[in-house]
C-alpha cells in the first residue's frame, strides 16, 4: 500500500488533540459533579449514567477522525500499466552575455532583467522542452533541451557576463549553436528566442539566417536596450564602479541595434519585440505564438497508475457516524420479574 498525499499525515496531530480534549471534558464533568454532591449521593443520582458508553461514543468519534485523515492521505493499492505520452514544443533561448548587457537603461540592468523575464516564461511552460544558449564572441549550450525546469533555472542562475571568455557579440554563433542543439529527425516546430541588444561585432548573420531557415528554425527576437545609447558600468580591480572605455580611453556607449534582429525574425517566420520596463516581450511571444503551436510527441513511456482506495476508510467513517448516536449515555435497565 502507498499514499498519494502522504503530506496530509501532518494533520494526524489532531487525533491526540481530540483525545486530550475528551479527557479534559471528562475530568471537568467529574469535578463539577463532585462539587455538586457527595460521592454517595452521586451514585444514586447518576446511577443510570454509563461512563463506559460515553467512552465508547468518544472512541467512535476519534476513530472516525483518524479514518478521515487516512482518506485524505489517499491510500492506494493495486495498479495497472498505462502508456503516458509527453507532448510539447522545443524552445531554445539564446541570451547575450557580452559586457554591453551590463548597461542599466533597463533596470536593474539588461542581463538581470532578461533573466527575470526568462524565469517568468518558464513558469508558463507545461511539458515543453526548454534549453539555454549563452553567447558573446562565441556561443555555448549552457543547458540542453529539457523538461527539468528546476535544472534549467539553476543553469540560468549561473549565467553572467563572465560565462563566455571570448569578448564581443556574435549572433551567427548563437544561431549555429541552436542548429546543432536540436536532435535529429523531423520536427514540426523548432523555436529559437534570441535576447540581445543586437550589436553584432563578428558578422556572418545573413548566412546563419539561411541555415536556420533550411533547418526549419523560427527565430523570435527580443531587443533590449535604448537607441539613445548607454554607458557600460564595470568594476575595477579595487571593486570601484567605473565605465567601460575603448583602447583610446574613450567611454563606450552601447546602442540597441534592431536591424539584424528584425531581419532574423522576418526571414525565419518569427517575431521581433522591443523590450520595455513594463512588458519585456517573452509573455507576448508565448501567448500570441508559442502557446498556439501544435504540440509534438517527444516520447512515450509506461507508468504505474495506482488504484485509489480512499472510499474504504470513508465508508467506515459513515458507518461509525451512524452508530455513534445509537449508543446512549444510560445503562440498560434490567428486566424485573
């Protein structure tokens, strides 16, 4: 036998609590009666009162409460094998981890705001596989496609601007890593969500877009940042905040470059959204497009389906509650001849 809701056992403390309550009531009644009359007179007054029957009535109530709690724990025994199919879509998220993502034109900064939005998106997923790509000057599959959302979020927590040792930003590398990350075989929908400020320093985006189209990948882009530009805060060796400078000592400004992101989305049948403080864009992408895609079978497996048996203790509860009123408080009178 097993229990489908073993956590309900935490309420079993109610049983000794009810027993303690009945004991207090019994002792309180005894004390009141002793104050009312002497012991000899009490025997005559309460001669027909049966303490044994009261204890039986209390025991029936206690057993009924215990069985109710057992029923809430969902006892199960006996099972049958049942085929369970896992359905969903594949979603790869490519997150820009270059230094420009430290800009604070989106609070608290671009990369932290993006991570918060990704967490919100994962909460919406039910059966969909999700994977994570970190990219800067190159790209790395941080978390393969999985339905282990807790494991995915742990990988997401580890992502920072120090994840990729190669500086710069290469959108093409992120796309090629996504292409290589999908398993072989025909897929109905392959989704890549790219979160970046769109500054591409390596080139090769046009060729990567064509490769994505050939592999049936739809690219959804979220542009994060401001077109007015923003300085990039950094920490120096003493932990003091400074701003990133180029080789000539000039402060570097980072801008949102929407052109390549819009092109990636249009040519692959995806969608482009500019992130804002109020609406980042991932919720809109999921609600408007991804949630409406046809689910595909990832795999099927045989699982044990246990038979619920909570009705048995509940049946005894009804029987006990029916018997309890029939048990009176008075002794049976002996027949006089």
